[in-house]
């Protein structure tokens, strides 16, 4: 005889849900170099969470814009802060005016005002003391479509990435 037990839980409101990053797939992690016990995680639907130590509970951190966070990075300089990006989290760039989706973030280790961002269309650079703020000057430094046009062979078996 095989007995299967199914436990059904009623959907919980946002206030009743526990603050755990497991509510969505974790897309990136960041350990604070100044405090190795502190851990940040980005999720694809539940925002960003912070845990000051392994014994502490997770704390939700507010996100401006979509809750789908894809990338975390620690800024550099005298007072570094966590930089985050995700789906449509950057400024409107390009001819269509669509917001930039940030897949990865890489601050320059020697220049706290220089940040590189990986996006579906290539790599962007932003310079400014406010990090990834929309009012800063953004410049594309690598175009994926231009690279494909110059380097892709007609008989390449794979489709577009």
C-alpha cells in the first residue's frame, strides 16, 4: 500500500510571506569584501535580499523598478555601495528608447566612477559619481550585432544567442 499526502497551503499575501530569497530563482550573489559574513542575493522575481550574517534572517531590500534582479556588484572607492541591475532597470537607450536590461555589472577596480554593464545588445560604459543613475552619460563600447555582422560565418550552425 502506498499513501501519498498532499499538503495544500492557501496563497499568502505579501505581508504574510516569509522574507526568504527562495521565493524566486537566485540569479546572482555578492559577498561584501569588507564583511565576509554579509551576503546579498538577486532574484528573478522577488527583488534583492541581504543577510548580515549566516545566523541572521534575510532582509528584503527595495528595488527601483522591476523586481527581476539579474546582477549585483560592489562599487569601489572610499564608500562602496551595492550596485544592482536587471530587466529594464537601466536608462532608456538606443533608437527605440527601450530601457536597458543589465545582465552583469563590473565596476573598474581603480576608477570608482567607471562602470561597465553587460546587456543583451553588448557592453555599455557609464561614468559618473552616481553609478547607474539614468542621468549619467552612457556609451556602448561593444555592439553584439556589429560583432555578429563582422564575424559570423553564413554556415554557423547555432542560432543567435
